[in-house]
């Protein structure tokens, strides 16, 4: 059972005293910047930028943290101050942790052969904050990466250490009726206006390059395959399948009722789009599930394409036909 953290101004003062203290000192990357790690990263990210291959390759800037990671065996460079800070938070009841965000700055490109060293400092500890997850403190660590004497990049990493909010047991408490805000509107711009016009007419339009006929979604001003700016459209047949999905639990946005499934739908035409699957409970959405397009009116103005789970298309006994 969770409790309010035993917080006080006194705790806040003790936590603040850790600002500026070392989190890790003069640690070295386990490997120099190297082409195999760059290649694996690019494959995992699907990044085919030619800057990351060949004799003049640079490392993708967002790999910055990868060069500092300790792997399974870890680093020995972590300071006692950081451990003390986390222990203090644990003892005050802030036993849960969630990584909230990171920020990076790049001072110069990294190239194979660069030997990385890094120092980390506890940059800031926030005042006590109450969030949907619970009450606690944001701790920001700043890592400075060097090659020789040169600063090459900075990686800031923020966590929330918190005491989990008390979970209600039994039936939900009566809450005052509040009018639910409308579902957020799509952002219509010059590049995607034609798509939303199609939706208003209950047609799902896929952009097609008039240079190389490649289909694309979402709509873009040019073709990623051949660079041609010209396009026309083809209307989707409306069939497809769930390529992947997530179940959204947190954070709860006012216009939505979590948990719900957000799916990446692969249309039969080959392009993919993010949408909702309707017609089945969220926990029954599965990869490969056949779906069919519908247009759903969410309110008087907003219509969105959604996908209804289709009955299993494999019949029992004679006359069976495969799903694909
Ligand atoms: Zn093209």
C-alpha cells in the first residue's frame, strides 16, 4: 500500500544539497565510436542516411548516450552521491521511479575512432511535485561527453522519484459530473488537406507519386522514394490488418477513456496508418487481425477513419477460405 511521502521542507533542503554533486566522474566509453555499432543502430532505427556509412561516416547524433552505456556489467564510475540521493528518496517513501525525458546537445559530429570520456553531475532536484503518478521529485542528471579535451555533446536525463498515488479499492468514488471535452481535432495543413477532404466524403485516399507510382501515407509534399513532387491519389479498398498496436493506459487524456488500443494498420495497398480498432475489447486486439475501414463520427464535426475487427475469415469445415 502506498503512502504519502514523508516530505517536509527539511527533506527538500537535504535533496537540494545534492545539486551540483558528481554522479559519475571521468568514466570512459567501453568502446570507441565504431562502425559496427553505428550500423546496428541504423538498422534498428531504419535510418538509411548516407552520412552514417562509408569512409567519411559520422555517428548518428542521437546515438550519443549509446557510447556511454555500461552494458550488463555496468560502470564502476557511479558516485556515492547519486546512490545516497536515491536512498534518501527511497527512505522518504519515494520508492517508485519513472524516466520522464532526455535532452541532448551536440557540439561536433562523432567519428569512428573517437574515444569518449564522460562526467555526470546531479544538475537539479525539483521542488516537491504532485503528478498523476504520485508525489515526488524530478532529478536531472547532466552528462558531458568529451573526446580528449573537447566537449562533444551533452545528455540530460530526468527521472521522477515518487510515492505512488493511493490506488482506490472497490467501486470508483463518485466524481462530480464533468462535461467530457471533445476529441482533439486533426491538424490540417497544406500537405494533408486532401486527405481530410477525402475523409469528409467518407473516402480514404492514399497519396501516389506520379513519378514512380509509390504509394505513401501519411501525406507528404514529395516522394521519399524518387523525390518527385507530383502526386495523385488512389482510394483505399478499406481492407487491412493490424501490423502492431499498443494499449494506452497512461496518461489519461480527458477526451479518451483508457485503456484503449492504438493500432498501426497495414492497408491491403501496403501503406500503414495509425488508428483505433473498434468492435473488440482492447485486450483482444492482435497483430495480424484482419480489419475493415469504417468512418466514425465522434461528434457533430469530427469524422475519423477507424478499423473494425473482422470475424475470423477461416470457416469451420467445407468452404473454408484463408484470411490471406
Ligand atoms: Zn516517386
